[in-house]
């Protein structure tokens, strides 16, 4: 049951990565330059009421985890972040090979 849930979430993440790549591609063609939407901008657009509360989380997380890791993750393109999460979920949810 849990394997099926991880696989479904991974599929939705991969579909979202494809949609984000298509949107970035259309924006790049329209602007005639490379446009990659960062994950932070996508999260701020999707959750406008919760995103300003992010600095409160910074006080609860260790500074070495917050500054180099989590803040850098907000600058990763949305399509890349969703593709990585989806791929990891797919790899961890694959069926085990049968023993002979």
C-alpha cells in the first residue's frame, strides 16, 4: 500500500516537472532568453499566506542546515526539483527482484 502511494506521488511530481519545464520553455521562447522559475518563486505563488512565515522556520532549524542547504534549494529550478523528488520516489518504490 505504501509503495503504491510513493509511486503515485512520484508520478505526480514527474508530471509537475514536465508542466514546469513546458511553462519555462514557453516563457523562454516569449522572452527570447532562458527563463527558469526558481522553486522559491513557485512556492511563494502557490502558498502566498504561508511563504512569508519561512523566516520563523529559520529560527527552529540549525543555521548550517538553513543557510547553505535549504536556502540554496529555493533557487533550484522548479522542474529540476520536482524531477529529482519524483525520480527518488520511483526508485524507492520499485518492486524488489525475486530471489532464485
